[in-house]
């Protein structure tokens, strides 16, 4: 189809000559022949207004195929995605090309969330009193060339005992850490320490209903440094609370780098935050230390853990650490015998300022990282940790982005944004004033095709 007006490129040069041409396009209905009129000039790029009108990509595969490929690759392996396209559509996409389509499908992830932050709809997500940011890390096996520099250097130094497989201890330094983040709002949930202990005992019946997270966004990145992901989370939270009027809580698991980055981001953005270490993580240290004092599987061991957890919930972290050390000393235990107890005491004493559980209970603040633990499992482990998989950085990052969009309920909105960005990249940027010319209707065309439109399905 021809343009209804003269075609001029972005640099102002006209394209006076036109000729009919065709291109193949792989769609969800199968291979389609697109007949269109090219407008060009000697030594100049030929422009195709019909391609702009249909927002056709540069490559062979339509945006519809790209979307379906991305959704299928986010759910299962690339081989399964190829099979799903064959089974449910007319498109045939080889595995290597499908991987490339997924990478292109995810390329506008960052710009989408920048736009989202600029237009956050407070009416759609009512502002709960508490704003929560939470972070964790999850290792992903990647190709050697995609390891971070320090990890790759450490991997190069290890001496392999066997040629065909890694021995015990040789699997270290084969993973790159994915930084996982979540931001959401939640209403206060005031409880007593005794109620928390009751919730941990299944025999006491179901736990009391608690508020649900609102406006939850979760994502993970292998490509970005942890500090950049944490800063992005702060920007996301600021779009929800630009006046910094709400209570900000940051939930972590005791990772010192996370705490360092959180404190730096809070200073940079002028936000007062309450950093809280996940109480379940601390509880695991108590369970590990308990066998130092009581036999495994005994009521005395469970009572020891329960008592110290109660002290922690009452805000006595320092006293708990001191009491554990004192008990080990009074029993005359050797350094090896008391090792787990000292590890627990050192952990609690070192992070006691981030264990304000008594204040959390009084003000209804969250103090467990169930949201981010679930995100690590769903975003990373359930898809990226397929047995035997060793990812390229670009492929893993693209899949993580698509899974993040789906988990946050943003995929449909993202795809509209992606299609608009594709139009701007592939078409709008080529024409004068960023506007592709209108097309003639079939009746206006100088050489109309009798009954055929611009598309023809190839059987």
C-alpha cells in the first residue's frame, strides 16, 4: 500500500521513488507474506509506511509471536516454549531464535517502571500506613564468562581433581547472585509476644488473620549490582510516598552488604527507615544453638528455644546473647562444643540494633521476610534453577524480568509499553517530525489489487 502524502525521512530528505516489495512475517497464524510499497531514493534507506502502520518488527517474528514466546519461556524451559508455540499457534521458532525473542521482549523493563513511578495511581492502591522494602539474594549457575570478575578469578584458581565432573567443594564460585527485591504497602498488625508464639504452634489452631500486602511489586536482577537494585526499590517506594509521611520498614536477613546499601540509600533519599532482621532467620540460629545445652528432640530443647525467642520479642536481644554465652561458660564446654552457641550469640549481639521486635509488635510493623522468601522461590528457584542449566547473563536476566512482570501483575501494561517503544525505535524515529505518513485506502491506490489486502497467509 502506498502513502497518501510525500514520504520524508527524519533528516528531511524526501523519498520520491516507490516500488512494490514483499516480506515474510512469522505470526501466531503461521507465515504471512506482507505486500507493501517501499519509498526510497538513490543511496538512501527505503522506508515502508505500511510497516509503521502495522508496527512490524525488524526481524521475521511478529510482536504477537514475541509475546507468546516470552510468556511460555517464563513458565518453563526454552525447549518446552518451542513445543508450546508449535502446539498452540501456527508459528515455528527455532530454540536459538526464541531465546533472542525473549531477550528483546524484556528490553523495556526499566523504562516501563520509570514511567510507572512517574504515574503511580494512589487511588488504585490506597496508601496503607506502612511501606515495606525487603531484599534477598539467590545464586544462579551462569556461564563462566558471565560470572562477576571476583568470582571468575576465584573459579580460575581452583584445582580440579576429576576431568568430567566437579568434586566436593569444587562447585563454589560457579554462581552469580541474583538480587531479589520487593516493595509493598501493608496495614499495621498489632500483637503480643505470646500471640506470636501461639502462631508458631500449629496445634493451637490457625493463626489470626493478618493484613494482605497491597500494590506489591517483586523483581530480581542478575545484571545489576545489589546497591543499584536497592536504590531502585527506594525510588519505587518514594513514588508511593513522595512526602515521606509513612512508616518505612526494611526487612533483611542479616546480610551486611544489604544493610550497608540500605543505610546509604536512606541517607541519599532523605528517608527514615526501620531496618529489621527477619525473626525466623534469628530463630534458626537459636535452633542450631539449642543442642549445645539439651538433647535433640526433647521438650527441654524446645522450651529453651521458646524462652529465648520470647525474650527477643520483648526487646531483650542483648540479654539473650549474654545468657547464651554465660550458660556455655558455666557448663565448662570446650570451644568446639560451644561453637554453635557462640555463633548464635555473636549473631544476635552483632545485629541487636536491627531486632526491635518489641517495637514492631507495639506498632504493628512486619518483622518476617515471607514475601521476599516466596519471591526468591518463585522468581528464581522454580524456573532458573532447572537441573543442569547454566545460563547466559542476557537470557537469565530476560526470563527474570518477564517472571517479575507476571508476578507483579504488570505484564499486560508492560506489553503495551513495549509495543509503543518498538514503534518509536523501528518506525517513528525514521520519519520527519516522528510521524509516519497515512496510507491510501485501496480505492485510492494507483494500482489496486483486486480483492487482496496487504497480507497473504503462506500455506
